[in-house]
């Protein structure tokens, strides 16, 4: 017999996730999110709560438990109190028929709200206040006008799950329950396959849930989402700008590693939840959680001369010191995607067949191509340049390397879109000095501030200041130039590991 045979785990902490995009919220995390709401909300018999993306029902269950305690003095009879809470205060929209049953089971203790075993004795129908409607996408030119889903992927027969979520497939969300909600809280689906993309290349939809929730004008809004929105990206630039300039966002709790709040779930760039308060405007309390280390700072979401959220509190002072120098950005010498107009699927020749053939660096193999294949930047072919991969993933590999090894592209060379081009230069020494700069922890730390996924497009280099490349650069020289303190240096070196010699092809 087990030593702790009386152990009775919470079943909602044991659920396997539907996918990395539809993640069940552990009870511990749900309660952490509820903890940031004013306690008075749970002492008011008129406070209303909505979860617009129910999966397990954990939010509504934990809200009900808190209301049962908070309303004890106002509604003394436990059954009367419970009936009042479930009938008048907690509401949910399930994302599938299955999760509607699971949510009712969690909240009402019965898959039927009016069933024999339901803990609420006043419901007249099976759904109660937890509803699911089988909604259809509205197609215009093979895209859903509400969520942007691709008809090829989601134009399915009615017996299959369409992922047409009720909350975001209406222009009038207020008509669903025909009532006002004081608190909207949830963990919405994160993305949809857009017809070939997966992971960070798939179409995000969580921002649609947030925008729809704001339409309902709640007093408080709390949602947990991937942290990728911090730096924008596919379809998120307008959303990011709106969020970062909304001073009603009073708190952000950011987990750099998604496993720290969703055990066993790997979400590139981590996850975070925020508190939006309709009637409160001020600086935001930003809480970083990295490897169980916690940092708290009240600050603006957007620093001066920045268009991106600086994720780490300990990086803010470093950023401010760099900006005081008023130097140009390293981004100015980084190419856009496809430096030579050559796609990643190029199949180069293994050997050089004629003198005019150009060496091409590509993945999975390097080789040679006819110069006619090059579509642009022909003038760069015969110069020295630096190549660096435009994507580099290192899930959970802490401290971080951030970028793949940069390497020199010799004269008579080019690259496919697998790489970005930096430079170019007539001098091999200047190119080597650029590489010495890229390899510093200082450089890659500043890239990390804008790189929330494996993708490393030109934009991630914006915070990196330009240097004089007639000289070689080291971390020691850079720390001294920008007058970094020991604490600031220690933070950089705790986050970034040294870069070894050699390059990855």
C-alpha cells in the first residue's frame, strides 16, 4: 500500500491537454489569476463572471468556491447561496460540445444542469449557464470573415469539429447572454492552422477573444495567452500596439518558459496573463517569472523610442543606458528576408561547373548556382558579408544562445532565404569584427529582448546599437562603454551563454 493512500488529487490538475493550442488550465494557475482581482468582487451577490472559452470549467468552479465563502454572511443557507451563485453569477461558453459537458460536470457536478446529481436545484434546462452552440464559419473568398480560418482546412462536414468558436463568431457578443459581466476571465484557444503553417507560423486567434471581451465593457478582464504578442508578428501588430498603449492594463505576469505554468506544454516564447481594469489608469506592474526567479517592477509598457515591450524588468535599465548614447541601430545593416531573392527550397548543384557559378549557402545543403538565379542585390555577391540563420530554436535550453553561429560569406557567394545578410563590406577584417560583435553576450541579449520565438527576422536587431567595426568587440569593452553595473552584467550573463566557434550549416 502507498504511504500516502489518502491522497486525492484534483481531477482537473490531471487532464491531458487537447493540443498545445487548446491548453487546459491547472487549478493552481486559475487561482493565481483570480488572486489578482479585488477580493470584494467575491463578497458581492451581484458580481457576474464569464469564461468565454471553457474547456475544463476550472475558472468557473474556482470562482464558485470563492463566492460560496464570500457570500456566507449575506446568504446563510448553503443551498440557497449555491443556487444563487450558479443561477445568477457564473456563466460560460464552451469551445466544443465535449468541453461543455466537462465544464458542467466540474461546476454543477453533473453534465446536465438540471440533472439528478446537479448541485444546483433551480435550473430548468440541461445547459444551465454553460452553453455550446455548433457555429459555422462565414466564408468569403475561402476565408472566414470572423476568425480568418482557411476553408480548405476548416470547411468540414457538420459532424466534425469546425473550431468556429461562438464568442468570436458574432458581431454582437452582448446578445449571447443578454447581460453585462463584471469580470471576463479565460484561457482562449491560441491559433488555427492556416493551410500549411504550424506553431508560430499558424494564424493566432487569441487576440480576437480579447477584442471581443472588451466589446462587452467588463470592469475587469483577465486572459492567459502566448507571450508572442509582445513583439507582434503574424496578424498581431495592430493588437500589440493597442495593448502596449492601453494604460488600463494594470498587471502582466509573464512566464518565459510555458512549462512553469502549464507542465509538459511547450509554447514557443512562453505565456503570460494580464489584468485589464476599465476604470484604473496607471503604469503596469510587470512580473517576470524565469526558472522560479521572480522580478517585479512598475513601469510603462513601452519605453521611450521603443515600439516593443521590453520583457525583462532587469533589462529596462540596460536599454535606457544604451538609448542615452543615441546611436544608430544595427538593424540598418541587416537584410530583409530573402537577401538575394532565393527561396529556401532551392536545390543547388553539388559542384562548380563553370567559373561564373556562385557559391550558395542554403539548408539542408550548400552548393553552387548559376548567377541568373539571383534576383536582387547582385552587387553584394562579390563582397564580404556575414550570414546568420533567420530562425534558431532552443526550447528550454537555458541560458540561451539566441542566434545560430554567424559566418563569413566570401566573395562570389550568396545565400537562400534560410539566412539573413549582414554588411556587406570590402574588408574581410571588418566582417570578422562584425562577427565578434554578434558573438558577444551583450549583442545577443539585446536580440533576445525582441525575439520571442525561434524566428529571428530583421526586426529583432532593432535594440542593438551600431559600433565601429574597424575594431574587434568583446563583452568587456561593451560593458565598459555603456557603464553597466555588476548586477546588469550578471543578469546578461545569467541569460546568455557563450557562443562557441564554428558555424552551423
